[in-house]
C-alpha cells in the first residue's frame, strides 16, 4: 500500500462496510441521476460540491490498511476535491450511459474521495449523475446529498448541522443493550453459528470454474409510471392494506416465475432502512447499509391478486416486527475474522435469490429553485461484484413512480430483464384499469 498522510484517523470499518469494500479493487457503487431545467455553470457546480465535501466527512475520507484485519477510515492530510466531469447534453437517455459508467467506476479508496459527479449540460437542460462507493452511503443518504447539493447550488445555506465525526458502533447501540449479558451471549452464539456456516460453505464453494462477471456487460433498464396511474396504484394499495413495496414485490415474484420458469428462486431480498429501526441514526446522517427482508410467493389459489398480496403483507409485517437492529449489528461485528469466507460465498457461492428489490418511497425534494427547477429524479442504481448483480429500485418524485433495473448480461440476459419489467408494468396497468372501472361503476 502506498504511503499516506493521515490527518485524522476516524474509525475502523464495520463488518458490513468491509463486505462492501472487499479489497478495494472492485467497484460496488450507488448512482443517483437527476434532471434540472436551466443551465448550470461549471464554476457554480464546483463551488457547491466544495461546500458539500467540506460538510460531510464521508466525501473527504479514504481507507487505510484495507487488506489488514482492521482497516479504518481516515481523513487525508491533503483532501482531493470531488472529481467533476462536464459533457455536452446530447439526448434524453444519455444519463443512462453516464450512470452505467458511474456504476463501473473504480474509486481509489486508499486516497479518496469515493464520490464523483458528471454533469451533462446545454443551455436548457442539465443532468447530474452522482456516483459513490456504497461503503460511504446508501439510498437514503444519496437523497440527503442531492438535497444539500441543490441547496448549495441555489446559493443558499443548509439548515442541517455538520457532523464532526463518523457514527461509531457505540453511538448506535445503547449502552444497556451492549452491556447486557443476555445480548452478549446471544450474539456470540449467533456469530458462532454464522462462522460455522461460512466455513462449511467455503469448503463447497469453488472459484476455479466460476469467474466473476465482466462489468462491461452491466446494463440498465428504466421505466416510469405517469401521475394518474401512480396515484391510482398508491390508492388501491392503501385500499387493500398493502404497501407499494409488497405489491410490487409480489408482481416481481410472479414475473420471475413466468419469465425464468424453473430457474426462478421464488425469493426476493428487500433492504430495510436501518434508520427506521435504530433511531440513533438520524434521517440527516449518512450510513451505508440496512437490514433485509425476504419475500416469497406462497402461491395460494386465489382468483385475484390482492388476496395474495394481503397474505404476503402479513408475512412482511411479522418480519419487520422481528427485526432487531442492535443484535444484528452486534452479531456482525463479531464476524470480522470470517470476512474472506463471507466474500467468497457472496461472490462465488450458489445464488439463493432472484434479485434485490428496494422501494425508497417518496423523494422529499423541492421542485422549484431560484436558478433552476428539478424536473425529475431517476430511481437510484446499485451494483456490486457479487454472484447476483440484479437490483430493482423504485422511487416516487413529482407523483410519478420510477423504476431502475440493473443487472449483468452474464447473469440475466437483458431480453429476459425486459420481459420481467414489461410483465410488472402490464400487470400494474391491468390492476389500475380494473380499479378505474370499478370506481366509475360506483359513481
């Protein structure tokens, strides 16, 4: 590792942060893309990024001793500015090309920063593509960074306090939970079981005949639902007591069953924002990972979609109630010695799910600013070097439900991915049309 000048040592990486980073050679990035109406001057954007970087340590820091048992985040003595690439805006889908480039970008995690911005601009439109290493930020944090960047770009000051150090595990887990003998024994037993499972998995996981996916074959599919359809979809989900996340998750399970057939795993992993469960992590703080729910379709013999969705919602509600964020963190913090086996299993092991699906919900950003307007926010994207790269993320901005689907041709052929998205969209339209007819018949 090259010599580094450490201005300030922050803290060791948490286990799941280390899982996202690996040895630092493979990209595991998140990307947000937004479209502004109005020309953005290079100097103004650079100045706004400088303010953003000065406020958030995650945009300044790098990682030291990355291959050691205890790598740590640090603030370099000399902080490199956030890289900014400016190109001419040429067509409406150009942002997708830049987003894919951002997903493949190899950050220099040893020097930092682990953040990059591309601006596609002409005299009327500016697309901003924000790329970041997943170890510094998740989807909720990405929304926060966009809000702050737009505030600075508009010449205003943020009302969010600056955080002078990174959250530590002791900041998140209450002392009475950490000191509890019951919790210590329970999490030690759980971590021991996980270590044993990973050791057994490592024995039966071969790297000889299974190379990692070629990242140049990553692809992105994008879809958006109009305002009226989005409004009706949200309304009928509420009417049936089902969340948008659960309803779309069930449609995805059905789509995979139809398109993939016997190859379908009938399992979708859904991240849960840990901020909702561990209140010590505030909404205005950057964090890099959450917890996970699992959706499966019990294939009940119901004639309509909604009874199935209600059954699945009951299962989801029980899973959420069973989540214990503090035990989750304590358990994984006892797994550092098993990291190589964890990464081997995730990279080369047998794939057990169809995809990762996340709904980050309504994006709370203003539309109008003094110098520009925010036309749309495209749903964020994330992809890493693991065996299953397929991820669908949806979000809502301007009352329009937006989807991004990223995967790799070597894992899921793009034509199959298109069929999956088309199935979900068509089924949503059928359900929306049916709801409209029922509404018209009763009025």
